């Protein structure tokens, strides 16, 4: 036998003994990642795209090969600890996100998990126990746990023949080569995924300039979604915001999309100016100013600083115009209500006569949307600040760290209003004891735990009627007053056995359903029954204001915090049967899911025809509209929402960059624009222009938080002036 053959025989067993064990961790970890991602995806998503499974495969292979490549360089003793630790972390992340999605019907980013989900998962123990201790919960926990179980069963087969020593203990040669090969293979899989995304254009926008956590999770998997979220968190704090050149594009889009809204409002709402014109045809049309503050943003941009790019962007925007309604509520009282899980689809002239009166005899929002981002705290943020909560559950904490500058509480406080904020649940929930004390309400914030528990019944959910009855005397004689309520009666779970408000109002809903011949399922009936407590609260409020003789001088504004996500326990878009039952149509898109109703009412408005707003509006439009109506000094360029009574673009956009205007709706994930009117003439490049505006507004929302922009504007400029 030749020396060369002897060497080959000696080498081959070594190669065989190292190659097989080296490949096993990579295969096991890659399959574990892919399996966990697939279980999660099939559990929380109904409407799938084929490309998303390709990305799940590539990103899972990448993670498995990189982790195994690193493990090959470590001592066997360390490997026995690190692999189960990695699988345990994988299990924990996916189970938490699964439970979050089951409860809130959205994926929670890192900020929200750290700042809001801990409260949400801990505060509603009954809800969480219900989600866990049922067949759906137990079976999914078992499925997510399977890789860890298999590890302990197959541990010796997976790593039994790995060398005992690590690379720093002198292990070199073929094991290192195999480790490098695994790392290179992982990089190749990751590179292939990036090539498909960036160069083939598959969901490129989601990965880059239209990043949205939930969309990223659904397209690329939870693991890659978390990686992208970390990247964006780091970049938001360390890099300057990048805006697309808005100048000419913004004006052109405004002329193209906004003119239709002006016609609608002039025809349907300007009754006073119409009557004046009829009396004297020679009267010239009224000329209104613009909703701006005395800030030279161009000069601020020229001065430099870390906010210069934001200043430059704001300086290019066209402020919205004041109008016949500007200041029409000046000096009036304001009661602002963020209503838990409220939906306009439950309003009925017989069942909820007060809500029906308020929604049809004031400002009628006929195409209203409540973007569901970061649950209740996200809904509050949109209503109170007119921005998208781009930092998820931490948005409220971040914007109030330096105090509030741009919300209605601060504006009216500057005008000498007495103010209070109330919440009929735990006053520390979502850190409201830290954030809501900074909203500008001079009388402070009260919830269960700092005084309100002594006034209302200890049931769950608490009664909105009791909340109104016990708190109204605290401010009704301190006019002008400015009050904020975060209600809770409409909270899930929607079942007559587990929900105190559903039980309380069950008979009324059952009688109404029988009269209307409606065959709603129990969860839908229980949801409506829970919200009847809000109807009772509004009935008591309006009657008390009328008895006091101040209904003409008091404005009631109601907006939901999010859609009723508690109606469907194991649902996703395309599979929301109970929400669809309530709405009366299949819910397959964010636009369909988030449609609702908002209310702005004052008894003085009932003297004239209702103000009809048929154009698309959303929660971020409420604050700018109130600012205009109350005649405060505000700058319309500092909000991503609009005064709905002005000439601003009628634009609603969602966290995934879908949007809707008066001319149509656009799905960013599908790249499809659907005109409202098939016969309408859509301006050239309209979709690109509006999409650019949406991206800029999302960037601005991020920049307000990451650069503490409002403090820069108000503390450094307005205060000094």
C-alpha cells in the first residue's frame, strides 16, 4: 500500500468524524428557527404572500448557520449550555409575541414590549390566563416549546462527537474551516435575502424607507423584524432624519387633492357665509389667515444644530388656512374623551340615542379611522398630540419627558382654563402617573389608586357612568374648564359571565336585538352591552350640562383608542368573524379594520345644519381641528394631522404606510391604488407624491421623539420671544 493511500485512509475517518457532528448543530438550529417562525406566522396571519416563506427560509438558515458556526469554536461544555439557552430565548420571544398578538391583534415592537406590554400582560391577568389556559394557548405553547424538548432528547446525537476543547485552547484545522464555512453559508443566505429585497424589489420599501415593525414581521419573520427594529432604534437616536424634498411636491399634491375637500366644506358647512352672500351679493369672500406660530423655521435651519434638517423640512410646508370656524369655540369648556375600544358601528338611534345625537348634530365624521398602533397608549398619543406613535408604547413617555407643549391641555391652560385628567382604572397603568401629570391639566390627574378608588365601585371593567357622576362635580363650577377622560367600560373580555358592564346592560341589548331581529353572537352582544355604559355616561353628562345651562358653552369630543380587538381571540386580518359581524362587512385590510367614528359636539351647533366632513379623517386630525375651533395659537406645520375644516390635504395614513385620500386608497404592500370614483381623473404621479408626503410625515413623527423637537421649537424660540 502506498504512503499516499495510507494518508488518505488516515484522513478520511477524521474528516467523517468531524464533518457529520459539525453539520448537525447547523441543521438543528436552522430547522428550529424556521419551524418556530412558521408556527408563529400561520398562527397570527391569514393573508399570506409566497415571498414571505422564501424570506423565512433564508433568514432562518442564516441564523442557524451563523450560530452553529460560532458554536463550533467553543468547548463542548459551553455548547451544552448555549444551545438550550438560545432555544429558551427563542421560545420566550415567540410565546410573548404570540400572546400579545392574540390579545391586541398587532405585533408589538421592542419599545412597546418594554414599555407597554409588561403593563398590559400583567394588568389584565384574567385575559392572559384565558389566552394561556385554553386549547389554543396550551397547544401553541407546546408547539413553540418543541425545539427545546427535541434538544434534550437528541442532545448527544447533535453534539455528542464535537471536540471537547475550544479554539482558544489550541483547536485548529478542519473544525475551524467548517466553522468558517458555516459562517460563510449564513452570510450567503442573508445576502440572498437582501438581494431579493433590495435589488429585485420584493418588499424593499418595508425594509428601507417605509419600515414598519408589523409589516416587517409578516414579510420577513419575527427574528428579522426584531433585528430591523433594533437597527431603526439605533439609527433614530444617532442619525439625522432624512426627508424627501417636499416643497413643490407638497404644494402640487395639495392643489390636486385638497381642492375637492374645500368644495365639500363650502357647500355643506359654511351656512353663515352663504346667508351673508344672499343678503348682499356684493360682499367679497372672506379672507382668512394661516394657522401658524411666529417661528421662522428657515432661520432656525440656517442656524444649524441637530434639529436643522427638521426645521428645514417644516419651513417648506404650506400651513393650512384658517376658516369660518376658526375660534368659534373660543372660551368654551372642553371635555375630551378617549373611549376604550369604542366603535362607531354600535351607534344606533334607539339603543344609543345620546351618542347618536352627538355624532349627527355636531361635526359629522363620515369617513373616520382610528389607526391601531401600540394599543390604548398609542391611541391616546394620537388623540392628544396629533402624531403617529413611532416609538410604540414609549411614545407618550418620550414626548412628555420635557413637558407638553403642543397638546390642547397645555394650550388651554395657557388661556387660564381649569383642567383635570381622569382614568377609571389603575392610575399607574402605562405610567400615566408620570405622563398625564405633564399634559397641562392644572388640577392634576386622578385614577384608581390616587383617589378615584374611593368614589367608584371595585368591579371590572369599571363604570363610565359612575366615573362621570363622581368627577363632574369636581370641575363643573370652575369654568372655563378643560377635562380629559380615558374610559374603560368598553374593555374586553366580551362575555356576560366575565364582564361587569356586559352583565349590567345585557337585558337592554337582548331586547334591542330581539326587536331588530338581530342574531348577534354573544361576544358581539356583550361588546355592545359594555359600551352601553358609555352611552349612559354621555346621557348623564349632557343632561347635567343642560340643567346647569352650560351645554351651549361646552364642547364634547369623543374618539376611540383602537378598534375592538377583544372581539376575536384567535384572529388576524382576513379572519375576524366577530369584528366583521359588528361592522357588517368582511374585515381584510387595515383600512377596513380601523374604520370608526369620532364626535365633536356642542349644543350651540344644533342651531344650524350639521357640519359634514365626508373626506377621510383620522385620530391625528382631532387635535389640529380642536386647536382651530378653540382659537389657540398653534402651527399647523407641527402636526401630521390636519384641521378638517381647513384646506389641508384630506389624508389618512396607517402605520404600514397604506393611505387614503378623497381620490382613493393605496396599499403600499401590494402597490395598488384604488380610486374612489372609477371615472375620476387622477393627477399624474399622484400616488408617488402622496406616498412621499406620508413618508415625510412618518419621519417627522419619529423626529419629534428622537430629537425632542417640540422642546427645541417651544423652549428655545417661543419662550425666549
